[in-house]
């Protein structure tokens, strides 16, 4: 799953979609996930990386990540397909 | 560098603003020419009249409903004093007169850069649906009502919500037949008949400012999403977008019409990504300064083309540039008001 090429993100978690004019803000974890997606990391790579970095159960994180990705798709931030 | 003398109308920078002040601001920002700006105003309370850092001198001109003769007489008087090189009209309602007069104005040394009457009519509210069909643009379905009885006949066929629109201005979204009738009467009282019933399209409101050279080329096109909309439906804040679909729509419109001058496409972009054209305004929009701020100064480009320069289309602009309009109390003296309302000049 890839973030659309033209999506602008800032280190503070601000996301701007220049095609639609929509803007969003996310917390530090969301910012890290979007950055990882921008670097073409797979979902399992992200899970591994985040669970290594933070004290979180992989199954719990996977569920939250899935929910977050659904939101990103809904907001047209991810490539379709 | 020769100072260009440019007449500009629509100085009514009010809550539903005319584009004049924004056009002047953009022109003054160009480093390619120096200008003296002549304001052409209809009413003494147009705020632009009193903005002396933008407008050098203002003359009152007769209302468009008076026709071309009184306008021409007034412009002859102004021209004797000001020697204008160019006039940029910015109101829909005055364009017909200025287009009709463009040859006479040129003979006086005043250039314009306007669409012709056929182009002007092609995007008229009453003809937009036919134009869309012919050229492959998506236009909401419309019905024109020339008398109230026609509305009664349609009662069982109406789907809600529906947009009730006036011939020139105003649009009300109605959710029941009762609301449609009220809107019909309200708009009829203000703008007369016919009333337009337009299919309601749900989506994101986008406006596109485009500038054509009259030969089918788009010199500039910038889409803007409204971020804050006033009760009158005007953009009070907006952001420039980067969407090839919208840029293509602007270019396609300019090509299909061979549009000469500035125009604004009012678009509703559905969640399925279909751009419906709701209206086409035959002049720069009030938010036109954003094009200059984003790197494509459309009013300055129009000035250059009007003065005979051939331009190549702009290629880039800043995406994510935001404008936020604000209200500001300009303080002036009663003598200023007296000059314009008494002498018709300021």
C-alpha cells in the first residue's frame, strides 16, 4: 500500500492532499507510519519496526494499523488498489 | 518605461465582492510595467474608490441597463482627461455593452481583451446545458420555468434536493415543494423570470480561474478549492490545487470556446471524481489575486496580451497557496464621498 506521490506531509503530522485541498493532522505514531509507507515499506515491515521500537503487542498494533490504513484510503491519501 | 493607463470596473470589494480590487492588486504587482489605474464605478459606496494606494482616480459610469450610448459618452469624457490604454471590465452585466463598444473604444485608443458575443452567450446560464452536450462537458440537468404554472406541473416529477436559481444571480437549495415555491417567488421578485431548476450535485466546490488568448490556447489555469463559504456561497478562503482533471477541464473549455480573456468555471467535483460545471463566469473571479500569489499573474498576463504581446502558457504554480479574505474598516472623510457622489469623480 503506497501513499500517493503528491501527498505532502510534515514532521509535525500535517498532511495535505493537493488534488483535493483536504488537510489532516495526525499524532507522532501516525506520522511515522505515513513516513514508512512513503518509503515503500510493507505492512509487516512497519509492524516489525514499530513493535521493536514501542512497547506494543503485534496483534493489537496490526489491528490499529489496519484501522488507520482504512482511514487513509477513505481520505484518498493512499493509492487505489 | 511607458506608464499604462488602465480603467478597471467592479471596485465593490464587499461581502459578495466584485473582482476589480483584486485585479488591480495583481496588476500593480507586476514588475513588467508601470500603471496608472482609473477606477470606473457605479456607486459611491464601492470601497475600491477610496483605496488611493490602488486606484489613482475614479469616475462614476452609467449603469449597464442604460445601454451603450450613455456609457460611450461617459467614456469619451474620461478618455479626454485620462488617455486610457486599456479597460478591464469585471462585471457580468456590463460585458455586453463593452463588447459592443470595443471597436469604438479601440478607435479612441482604448484596448480591451474580451470574448466575443457568441463566446459570451455560449456559457450563458440559459445555454450552458446545450453547450455542455455539444462539447462533452458534464452539466447538471436543468429546467427553465417561464411562469409559475410550469412549476406546478412539475411537482410530482421533482427530486430533492433541487437548486432554484435566478437568471443572473442567487441559488437556493430546496428540500421540498414548499421550499421550491418560496425560493421561486423570492428569486422571481429579485431577478424576474425565467427561474432555473437545477439538479443538485453533491460534492466538493472547486473554482477554476482560466485565461485564454482567443486562439484556443490556455495561458493560465489554476483550480482553487473553497475552504470557507459565506452564506451567499462565495469563497471567503480557498487553496490552490494540483489536479490534472481540473486543469484539463479549464484547458478544454478555453479550447472549445476559443475564449479570449479571463473566466471562472464553477465546478462541483463528485466523490466519484466527476467534474460538473455549474456555471461559467465570463470574467476574472474576485479571488483572482491568488493566481498572482501562486505564480501565474492572470490580470498582468491579460494586460500584456491586450497590449499586443504574444504569451506562452505558464507551466507551474504554487500548490497549497491559501487566501483568506478579511473585513477592514477603511476610514475616509465625508468630502471624499461628496466628490464622487456630487461630481461623479474622485
